[in-house]
């Protein structure tokens, strides 16, 4: 069974080191602006600290009727709506641990890798990005047509959101574009307007 993507299909990925605002305040603003899905990526945190962060952020997501997932941490994912796995992640093990209703995603850097049983993939980098240098060269939006179910990640801005949708993206995934924004809510509104209904 495949779990559907949140609507609108915009995933905001956290990075507290890039964020101008504290994450609880930032999430409140992006949810208030219409985002319905955030994934906690803070890979450098010890597992206990990441669990504490998830516990702090989960009520904010619930208040807005939004989903909260976590990157790579199945223990924390039990408290969330799903998990995002790295490129070598075991989708079947995550499904067995989290159940059929969990939203399970996987990172992909080549469209030929497919979804591997996940509900979605992030395909990156679509454009050059300063958040994750070294993952180039940029794949370009045309790569999205070769991986149905992929969210476009890497250099995504309101200026190119429609371009990736036309190219075949199932949705958008952003990190630095929102984390570094002085007004993250405005960026979310602009991304959603550019993506369209």
C-alpha cells in the first residue's frame, strides 16, 4: 500500500544551523503559511536530543493539522507520521517498524534508482545548491520525468517551482530556501503560489 503525499506537496526539511529563527518558531510560521509537512533532519544531534526536539515540534505540527516526519531515525519516527531514509535505507524494515499508515520516503541522487517501495523519493540536486555542496552536478528538471513520485530537491525557489512541476515533480522539497529566509512564511506562500493548485 502506498501512502499519499500531504496536500500541498511541499516538504520543508529542517536544519537548525542554517535557520535564522529557532525551529519551533520557524515551524509555526511555515505551517501558518500553508505548509503541511516538515521533516526533522538534524543528523548531527545525539539520538536523545533529536527525540527531545521531535517531542517539542510535534504539538506544533498537530496544532496546524500538519505532518511531522524525521530523517533516518526510526526511534524518533515512532512519535512522528513517518521517516525519510537515506539512499541506502531499508524501506521494508521501516514499514515493518512504523506500520502501513506511515509516510516513508527515500533520498535519491539518480532517477534510475527508483522508489524502492517507498511512498516518495527526494531527487537531488535538481539545481545547484549551497545547502549541500558536493552532490553535483545538478541533475536538471528533466530528470524528474524519469522518477515518478519524486519531490524536487536542491536549489528549489519560487522562481523555478512551476518549472519542476511541469517537468514531472510530484512535489517540492526545500531546506535552505526556507531555513535562511528572514520571513519563512512568505517564502512558503510564494512556493505554494508558484506551484499552483
